[in-house]
C-alpha cells in the first residue's frame, strides 16, 4: 500500500507509526467487511405490497407447514436505527393461506415482562402431539435470554413457559429449535459492552460462536466467526447452516448424534447475510441481506440502507446456484434481514423498517 512507502526507515521503527499502520489496516478491513462501497441494481417482483401494521421491524420470520408465519418486531440493537425506541417489541402472526393476509399481534400471557420485550431471532418446533413451541431471542435491558412460548391458535396467543439464561448465551442473535426445550444459537459478538463490540468488529476478531443448549447439556459447538448471525437446519436435519454476516459467507456444518458440529464447506458471497430460511420442499436457502453494511450501521435518511434477497440452490454441490431474487435501494424496503417463502409467495422482513409480501 502507498502509505507504507511514505514511511522512512526511522519512522517504521517508531511504535506510534506502527499503531498508525495498524489502525489504517484495521479501518480498511472493517470497510471491506461492511461492503461500504457496494451498490446493487434493482430487481423487482410482481404484486409486492407492504404489510400494514408492521412499522418498526420484522427482523425474523418463521413459517409453519400450515402457512402461519411468526414475525418478530421492534428490535432495539446497539448501534442500529430504531423508529420506536421506547415501544416494547411484538410478535405478529400472518396466515399466508388468506388472499390478503394481515399481521395480527399475538397476545402474550400474564406474568411475562412485556415492557422490556426486545425480540430478535425466532424459531418454531412442532412436538409429536402437534403442540407448537416458539423460541424467541430476547434482549431485555440489552442482555440475552431465550424465551420459550406455547402457541395457542384458537385465541392468537402465546403462553410463556420459561426464560432461559446461561453463561454461554451472552450475545445471542438467532436460534434454531431442535426439540421442545433444546436449540442451537449464534452469539454474534464475544463482548456485550457496545464499545467493546465495536472494537471487536473494527479489529476483525473472530471470537463469535455457536452454542448448543439443552436442559442437560450446554456447550460450544463451533467457533471462529467474525459475527455468527442467522442459523437454520436442512430439511433432512443432517446439516446446520450458519451465516457469518461480516465474512459474507454461509458455513455448512454436519450435525452429529452428540449435537457436535463439524465443518463441511463454506460458500463465499459478496453481501452481508442475515437470517437464513429453508424451503422445506427443495432445501433451498433464502436469505435477507445487507448489500452495504455501512449504510445499515450509520443510518442516513438521505442515503438509505438497501435490501437484497438471495436464493441458494444445491449448497452441498460443487457448484451451488445463487440467484438475486429481489433488491431495492431502500426507497421501498430498508435493511432486509430475512426472506421466507410459502406457496409461491415471498415474505421479506427488515431489522427496523417494514415487511414486504410479493408473488414469485
């Protein structure tokens, strides 16, 4: 690099010069990790409409086989924009079988602290008796917990069963349920203090990880990520997929009988991948992405964060097929974080903005 050539031999031995070089080098790496110069061309879909009632985010979406879609809304995350910083978070439900589905806020049972509800990643599990459990990553007072609910369809409500805390669940981003009380979870940072989190990203520390949790055992099962984000499982339940948002890739992990994971392959992309959704019929991965992370973290109403949806087919093959299905410069949808499909329809969620429903 040119700035290295400008240093004399004497200056190169100066410790402050070394610090300067380190800072510039870290800045360049951070700039690249955020894709700070990337712009995307628009890709439109037919018959798209914004979902009425979702105004402050739809960070994660999980769709049941019967077409009921759970949506987490109202995330307040350090360093990210919030259009309603004092409003508690919500869980919405949409019935995608309806011709014109609407978002309905689910009522949460008494005894749960709604005032500090700050939902992030979500995952559902259907038990053998058809009971639907909803796992919700929660950040009350900027801490990390996992809330376990039972869904009662008859009255559109969630019954809170328990709050899960653990020393290994420190900065939880997303979750994929393995049973009625077990799951894999991603920690997107090692540190929990905002300034240290920023320093961790700036220096490019790979201290993020994946944790397996059950009442009998809690353990780290994968590590070495810049920032492990979305996580999901293949339809045959043999592989776990992990998105590293700052390394722009998806890790494929083989799941073993003891719940440990081993790395199989990595798919490198050119965007910041957020949550991962799986088509249960084809096994395709759908992901909401941030083309330019700088616009997401440094919100400017004159230069809005864009949205991007990718479809990844045959990820286990030697040549996976990656298709950009939708992209927008932020004029319609800001900061896409998830994309889920059902019966030829696509539901796109965002970190702090609206939700979009389109025909494919």
